[in-house]
C-alpha cells in the first residue's frame, strides 16, 4: 500500500509536465487517464485504511484522510473528462494551444496539491500543501483573462493569504504546545501530537484551534471569511469551479479537523464543538438567505457550497459517532453532487452563452441529457432521496438528536429546508420553464458527450452512497468517525 501513496503523490505530475510540451489532445487524454488512475488508487486504499494506517516517509493516510483523498480523486476524474467537452467550444480560437497548456498545467497541479494535502504527515506540511492549492487555484481562476476573472483572483489571493497567515500562526502555537511535551525537535507529525495531546498546555491549544478555524476556515468558506468564494466560483472555468467547490473546500475543512482532533483530546469536546457550531450555524444561515435571491447560476452553486460547509461544521459539533460518520459521508456525497451541479451548469452556460438565471429557460427541451441531470444534482444537493446527501444529513440530524442537541438539530433542519427552496425554485425555472421562441434561441442538442458521461458517473455514485454504500466504505466511515472523536 505504500506504493499507492507514492503513486497518488506523483501521477498527476505526469499530465502537468506533458502540458508544457505536448499537444492539447495528448494532454487531455493524459489528464483523463491520470484522474481515473488516481481514483482507482484511492479506492485501493479504502479496505486497508478502514483497519489501520499506511505510512511511508512524509506520506501517511488513515481512515479520515482517505475519505478526503477519495473525494478529491473522484472530482479530479470526472472534471478531467468534462474539461474535454468544455474546452471544445474554444478549439478554433487562434490562441487555444496556449490557453489549453496553461489550463491543464494548472488543473493537474491543482489536483496534485489537493491529493497531497490529506496524505502528508504533519500540521506544518499540511499548511504548505494548502498554501500550494491557493497559489495554483488563484491562477486557474484568472486563466480566462477577463476583467471579472482577474478581479476575483486578486480578491481570492488577498483574502486567502490573510487566512493562511492566521493558519500559520495556529501552526506555530500548536508547535509551541507540542514542544512542551515532545521537545523542540518534533515535527508536528499527527500520531505523536495526538498521543501527547492530553498533556499539552490548554491555553496554547485553545488559541491554536480558534486560529485554525479562522485561518483554514477562510479556504473552507465559513462565514464571515467566505467573501472570496462566490466571485472565484463564478469567474473560474466550470471544471475549476467544480474542483474548488467539490474538493478544495473539503480539503481545507480536513485541516480544521486535524486541529479539532488535537483540541478534543487536550481540552475535551465542549470548547471545539462550540466553536464549530457557531461558525456552522452562521454559514448555513447566511447561505440559505442568499440562495433565495441569486441571479447568477454559478454564484447560486457557490452559496450552496457555503451552506454545505456549514452543515459539516454543525455535524462535527454534535460529537456523536453517527453524526461524525454522516459528516464523512457528506464529504463524499457533496463532492459528487456539487461536481455534477457545476458540470451541468457548464453545459447550460455553453448552450445559452450566459450565466444569468433569468435567461436560462427551456433546459429540458434544449439539453435533453444535461438539464435533467443538472436538476438531479440540485435535488441531490437539497438532500432528496435516494441520493447520498439525504443519507448523510439524516445521519447528522439523527446523531444530533442522539447527543441531545435538539436545538441545533432543529435549526439545521429549518435552514436546510430554506436553502432547498432557493435551489429548487431556480433549478425548476431553468429546466422546466418553456424556452422563448425566436431567432436567438439555441439549437437543441448537447454541446459534447464529454459533458454528459462524467455527470452520469456522478449520479450513479450518489445513488450508491444513498442506497447502500459498499461494506468497505461503511467500515472506513465508521473508523474515520472514531478517529475524529479520538477513539481510534
């Protein structure tokens, strides 16, 4: 299994290097192959890490980190395939080879950095990996070279840099806390730090955790440090938006969870759970209100991401094993559903040449595959059965009730219902409202089969997660929940 870790950390670098010298067609094929290989490698980790850790050098994975590797690999594979159809519209442009070279170089490096973040062993290396995701993804946001994209990228860089500066301060405080027990030469690796956590100074750990939630929470999109997110998601190319929302936010939340593990083992569960509950409810409330009145389809999905990150934070705050397992299932289901939603939105934007929801009408008539699949993705994000998010949110709420957190569980249900109304109304209008007749009406038909097949794969994954997750995956989620609670 150690070979699997090394390959996961190396495979995406092949298409990234090829982007510098090979033709766009070859790079596209290598990107799809790389995504599929990484997904297969991530799946190979599932049965092993559901029973124990895998470690080699600076790379280490346990059940918790494998969940995030699997989510990233799935989004990488589907978005890599979708990008072929998405970029086909631009192939006749004179500068397409240069654009494709920059896009695929950044796209594969972005996937590489997000795969490495959960695989590195230590809080310092984790901070470095998350910082790399910021640099690469900011360049991808600006790759369209429009005024809006450049402005969104600068806003993203400024806010994320401040956030990661705060996260670096959290890392320093945690190093100080660990040095009191482990000595000055320890390297912030997870197992020694968790083992020594009960003996660490409480004040330093408490401060480190709050700073980590604020710092990494900037990348997660937690309120009030979320303001970069709607602009970046709206202006980035659609495959990049899907990667940002389906994977980057989750990987950043993974960093928060590592600090949560140490804080819980040191301080007990009450303080870290309360901090996450406050940030989670604030994020869910703001996102639900914004979802009721959005005019840009990609901004709509961006605020949906803020909503789901709030759900994750609330779920972890409940502290019940059932809720924690639901949170990890939610990471996987949200990755598939949000990737599908953005890919569906990409097909709509390519067809109508606009992101304005008011001008997107008659989707089911003009896009017989993409529009219904987009609607299915919205229903999945709204926690409708039989999709995976219904199962994960049911587990989170049930866990909250089991932990006697009746008030927060009730708030969660109410705000999720409010968010559902905003998503459902917008998606129904786009798909079901008849298209306006006239000379400007787009022709019927899909932009590309490459924009349909990955979404079908996502729907299958969502149904499997909702109806009957495989036994190995269920064991992985249970062990991950135990690790999150400090009981493994």
